[in-house]
C-alpha cells in the first residue's frame, strides 16, 4: 500500500473520529434540551420558519427542514464525491477490492431489514421504517476504532470504510426509490436540464468549482420542488465534478478535502442536535418493546452482525473471497457490531420514513436508534478490547 493512500486513510479516519466525538456531544445536548425546561425553546427553535423568496419562487420551511433538506444535501454531496473517487481510483476501482465489503454490506442491509419487517408485519405505517436499521454511521464507527489507535490493522479499517461507502450508496438508492413524495413534472424537467448542463460542463473540460456550485443551486432547488428528496441533488452534482484538470490536479479531491471538516465538525453535529432530541416524558417499558422500537434495536444489534458475518462467511466458504491479512473472524465480528451504529443515517431515514407515513412512530424510532446504536457500540468495544493485540507492532499498520 502506497504512503499516499496510508496518509489519506489516516486523515479520513482522524476527521471522522473527531466528528464522531462532536456527534456524541451534540446528541447529549439535544437530549438535555428535550428533557429539561429548555424543551419548549428547543422545539420553538426547530419550528422557526425561514423563507427565501426570489421573484415568484419561494422556499418557506421550518429550520429543521432547512437542516435536513439543505445542509444534509452538502453531506450527501460529500458522500457522492467519496463514492466517485473510490470508483475511479480507490477501493471500488476493481472487482477484487469490492466483493468482500460488498457482500458484507449486502448482508448488513438484507438481514436487519428482514428482522424489522418480521416484527412489524400487519402495520403498514410501521413498515415504512424498514430501511432504518440498514444504515451505518461511519463517523461513530471510525471514532470507536480510533480508541484503539495503531492496534487496529489497516486492512480492518479499509474494510469498514468500504462497507460504509456501500451502505451510503444503498441509502441513496433507497431514499430515491422509496422516500420520495408526489412528483412535479415541471420541477423534474428543470432538474434534468440542470443536471444535463453539469454533465456537459464536465465533458467540455470545465474545472472551475464555482461554475458547478452555481448549477448545483438550481439543481437542488428543482429537486426540492420536484418531490424527490433534495439531498439527492448533492449526489448527482458530485458525480459531475471532474476528477482531473489540465494540470493533472484533482478538483474533486480538493473539494472533498475542503468539505470534510465543515461536514464533520458542523453539519453533522447540527443535524444530530436537531434530530436526536428524544423526550422521555411519558415513556415506559412498553415503548422500549414496541415492535417499531424493537425492530430497530434488533436490526442494528443482531441483524447487522448476523448479516455481515453470514454473507462474508458464505463468500469465504465458496472460495469467492478471502479475508485480508490482519482481518480475523473475531475482529470481523467487532467490525460487524460497529456497523450496527446507525445513528446519523438511521435518524435521517427515520425522518423520511415517518414523514412519508403518518409520523406517529418517529419517537419510537429515535428511541430504537439511540438504544440500538449504543448497544452495538458497547459490544464492538468489548470485542475489540479482547481481539486486538496489546502491542501495535504485532500487526501490519
């Protein structure tokens, strides 16, 4: 492995790990605000209407939706940049690099979704949340790995990162297919035209980032008005950003580097603060064992590790893949539980699921996400504590 790749991975993990700590702090603050005399102020802040009007065009939404539809579009833009880079020259650039984490990601989506559906059969509204436990929060997962420093083999970190990228890609597809509302033909045509302009700019060799961002504003606005979730505009625009310019520099990598800090240190913690404010007022044990809450908890804490190990195991037994050096089955079990930390992406999908449905179960889902992610993190920590060597020099870092 090249030194450049090692440095890139370590920088990525450093940023994500620090972002994970901020996510945790924002979550704690949100819960304090929702369960204290500040609860009314907290709710009023998120309900504050923010309007932008340009001629006949008006976007009038509560602050919460500006965060979820606007700032999270930047997060998905970054995800799109990461996916394109990995496909062009990274861990997704050749079949032998993608089969192992691809199998793990597939199992880590199918089994949690199946568990959730099995526990909520007969309730069509609750079934809207089937995709909630399929997500992985890469910031929290890598933050957990960072606790063990150089004891973690580089191959284990790459496996987790690549699996999480597959999870993100799957989440994008799920949002597009299952969590879009009534469609506006006019807005879709405007969005298609804006995307066409961005593609034409790429083909013509335009490398100025400002030009793409200008088109991106039009694309985001059109997608927002179309009924398709606005965050998908970020992904579509990211795929149009050129990988190289005429000086063999990478506009994509530069933009990815510039965005990683603001997303990890500001956008995701703000999203967590706005969405993790779970009020415990009036809750009882019955809420914890409600099929929706239980489906999320079981999906994250059981479905994720079972699915990942089952599908990867099948690939190894059939000779399709083999475990990389430094990745043992006990360590893979730890990674599988770390992938059960769904938090940010799970909260995002939960908001869409029960905005798409009636909204009745959103509190139960947040309880399930927080509880399930916490249990998965504890299990992963204990497994890593006993399966990683005490001496960092014992392995290939």
